[in-house]
C-alpha cells in the first residue's frame, strides 16, 4: 500500500481543522512540534481509490495557521520550517473562499516551494450565500494546480479532495506556476535559457531555480557557489537583478517579491471571482457595532467573563465534590482492605489522595476550556484583545492576557494553560511569570484564617479585598519590571486579524477540550502523583518509636477524653516535628527568621508548595489542634493569635500571596513555559520577591505597632 | 498624514509603509500595501487600538503601528 504524506497548510480561521474532521473520522493524534508548544494534529486513514483499484494510506499533518511564510509568529515559523525541511508528498492549501485575495497570497508562496499542491476552496457555502461566485476551473488554469470547491461544515468536496490527493501524488512533478511581472519574467527566461544552453544538471526545474536565485535564496546560493557553472552564471544574475531593481525602483528584494505575490493574488482573484449581490456581506459588522463599541464593549465583555467564571467555579464545584467524595471513599476502602499499615497508608493517603487532588481540577479545566474554545472559535477572542490591549500593553502584556490573569483568581492550573491563547512568546512568558500573583482559590482559607485571627471578623472582608487587589497590582508592576529588565528587546508589532463571527463546530470544540483535558491528566498527573507521594512520605517518616511510646503511655494515663484528644494531637505534632518535613522546616528556619516566622510557619509554607490547602491543615497539626482544623476552627485562631505576633502574621500573608504556586501548577507551568529552567527562574523570582516584600511588611508593621 | 490620524468611518489610500521588514511582511500578508484602500471601522476608547478594513479583511492595529502607515485621505 502506498503511503501519501499530506501537509495541510492555510491561513488562520480558514477551517483547516474542520476539514481534517470532515475528511476522516479517525481519531486525531495530537502532539507537539519539537521544541515548541504548538499543537501538531495528525490523522491517518486508508483510502480505497476505485478508479485505480488501489488502496492508499493517507497521512495528513495539520500545520499551524500562517498568514504567510515569514517568521512573524511561532506558528508561521513552525509551518515554514516544516514545509522546507520535513518529508511530505503534497501540500493541500486550504483557502477561505470568502476572502480569496488575501488567502491567495499564501498560496503563491506555497507554490514557490516547488512541491506538488492542491488548493481547496473551503467555505464555499458561505461564499455563495454572500453572492460570491468563483470559477474554480479558471483558477486551476491560472495556478497550474487542481482547485477543489468544498465546505467542511457540510462535508462537501471531501471525496473530490481524496481523489485529487491520489491523482496529484501519482504525477511526476508539480505543475504550479506563479506568473510574475514582465520585468521579472524576462530575467527568468534569460536565466533558464542560459541553463538550457549549458545543459546544466539541475535537481529542480530550471524555472524554479531561476526564481530562487533571483530571490537571493541563501541555501541555493551556497549550493550553486560550488558548481563550475557559477562563474558564468554570476554576470547573468547580476545583470538580471540590476534590471529588476531599475524596474521596481528599489533594491529590496523582499519588498519586490511581496509586491509580485500581491499582484499575482489580486490578478487571479479579479479573473476568477464575481460578486453578484451587494447584500450585507455578513452579520459581523452589526455584531461588532455592539461588542467592540467604545462604551458598551468592555462592560459586555466583563459580563461574559463573569458568567464564564460563575459557571466554572459553581457548576464545576458539583462534580468536584463528587470526585472528592469518590476518592475519599476509595481511600477508606483501601484502608479497610490493606489495613492501617504502611501499605494501606501509602495507597490511601499517598497515591489515592494524590491522584484525587489532580482529578479534582478536571471539571474546572473542562468548563473553562469549553468557554475559551468558544471565545476563540467564534472569533470573539480577537475582540477581547482589541478592547483590552490599550491597558495591558502599558504593562508589557497583551489584551488577551486578561483571560489567564482572571482565571488565576480561581485556579492557577487552568490559568497557565489558558495563556496558550497568547501567540507572542515574550508576552506569554511574562503572563506565565506573573500569574501566581493572582491569588488562587486555594489560598483563600489561609487568608480567611489569618484575617479572622488578627483583624477580627468585622475587618476580614476588607483585608481579603486588599490582599487580592494588591496581588493583582503587584502582578502588573512585576510584568512591567520583567518587560523592562528581563524580556527586553525590540517590541513586536501588533497586527491582528479580526476574523468573522462564526458558529462554532461542536465536534471541533469537543476535540480541543478533550485533548486538553487528556494532556493535563497525563502530564501533570504523573508528576503530581510522584510529588504527593514524596510529600506524604516526608511528613510521615521517619517515625519515632520513642515519641509514639511516650505519648501512648501518656494517653493511657489521661483521665478525661478531652485530655486524651489533646495528647493525641500533641503526638501527631511531635511526630511531624521530627519527620523529614519537620527537619527541613527546622533547617530552613534561619532563612525565615528575618521575617519573624518560627519553624512551624516555615514547615507550613514548605508543605504549601505541595498544595495551598495543606498550609492550614499543617498549621492545625503543628499548633496541636488536630488534622481536621480548618480556617473556622476557633481553637486554631486562638492558638495562632497567642503565639504569632502581628508583624509576623502580616509577613506570612504577604509571603503566601507571592511565593510559588502548588505542585500541580508548577508542573503545568514547566510544560507551558517550555522547560525546567523556567521553573527554576520562577522559583527564584517568586521566592526572592516574596522574601523581600515580607521582610518589608514585617519591619514596617513592627515600626508602626512599636513591637 | 498617517493612518492613526484618521477617524471612524474615514477611508484612505495607503501611500507608503515606514516600517521595518518584519512589520512590512506582516502588513503585506494582510494585504496592507501601497495603493490599497482602507476604511477605519472602530477605535478603542483611548485610541490605542484601531480596527481597519482592507479588502475583505478586518485588522486590528496598535497606534504605534498605525503611525507607520502613510495614507492620503480619499
């Protein structure tokens, strides 16, 4: 069976993914292009060509959307490199029939690669509704490649495409031909004639080689440089270029060929397209009158966001409770089956609790990503960027940064993933680095506990508000600082398409959300699982027999059940104190002493690296209030108030606001940022910021209170 | 005059791009080239971002980029 590798290329928002879905029902393989966080979607299926009575294994690689083969975005870079270096047989160029001219710009560039090619006129149904008529046969004659009318949404043209893939595959060479202006065509003819005269053995057709040389393609110059023909070719080329410069009144070849491509695309469109009716082209402009209105745009957007977060965190809470209950039950069963020994504890408190903590986030992630996928596929995301860019740009961020930043107040894990919507590497990294400053939901119990304990219930609300607002402001200031000192350099321009509003394809959204959920479970899951077992181990081992024995005896002798309970808590506390985690806490105490923290607070902070929820329960254990202590526990509030001075408490809050988010988030951050070194940077960045600001908070409060 | 000086609803012809290669490539890939006509569709509140239409494409630009596009009002 013959194997055909197809590279699917096209501009963004032309319905490439829908076409892949329409062509094959096979499951999509989603991976990454090596070294970058750009999704690589592949699909393979067997096609039986009844005309040839043969089977073909067709393998389609969906390349990232690119407006042109320049290197403006990561997507364009990936696409350009793939088309140049990778192994494939045919380019299928998907074109938006409702925007023919701009799409044909990329088509001309693809034709210049010299590969076999097919053009698919997608969204023909929409084009016809708008009164656009395209003569596909004429376009095919102009371009020299097969042109197929299709509508991925309706599944039209899919079979014709499959047949064309096989036909083109069986052809020896591409017939694509870009026609340039007379000045350039003349020079091409002159160089081709020279090659013919010399009977030069060229690996690619003469015409193509001539174009490459006139475009000053570095690779081909290198190659030709070693050929004996070079010495005679040089004057021909030089003269040719001089003529072209003279004719175009510039020596900038990029600009010359950009003009040529544009002229070709425009010319082709004029010849093949007719606009029949002047019916209002589409509802996009009407919708935009409202959605990007100067005054209504932002309130409307805030409303959509509010609705999305309500859904994410209230609707998501329901399955989260089920998951929590399910895993608790599973843990109890494990205890029951395996006993209370080491094995039972590892499985129940280590593995099951760890996996549970990962799966818990799944409902949030699914709902939020459903929302974001909707924003992206309908075209609204570009409007969000339009509305908010003016403000966020001042801080080195992008209008789209808003969505991950706001998500961060709920949970940092999906927030890191949401930053994918940012296409510019630098803006994405800045956003990732400051996301932790948006205090996530899991930190709330810590704030509630401390605010309640030290400022009284009546002020707690104000203090909470202050904490959240100052975190967000700090994030913006830090973004500006990162932009100025770390991610500096030439600013990249902001030129973005505002795509038409389109109804989303539910199948496509399902694929996106499913893929993201799966990749979260797979990658974050394995890491977090290992980490939570490690933390469980560190907080439980080594077990001191003497401590256990002493307390067992004491409990034996205690009279009241209250005293017994208190002693049990003390026993847990004493065990934790001499566990690895306790020892680490004690060893790192000097680091925290300038901030006024004792070893207990240090241990709580370090345990909080695993999950912020753990901070309160650890404090509960260490202040001997039992493991079930929560932020509303009166005993714990009392214990904290009596043993922690106010300046240290404030410094603690500041530290919690700023330092590294939980393991799950760190694992996701590492993946999204693109490597472990970024996690090291993030750790250094957040820890040093947290330490310094806590130090300031501690000493300022001491000065004010005179303590 | 430059593109950023225009107001909502104005149309203009592009005269010249005073941009470096990267920006010029980007603009060209959207069809923003000398000789083409643009319509201003919307400006954001602080006029930091503007939306223009070229051909069948709507494009958002920052003021910084719009400053680099020389136009003559139609």
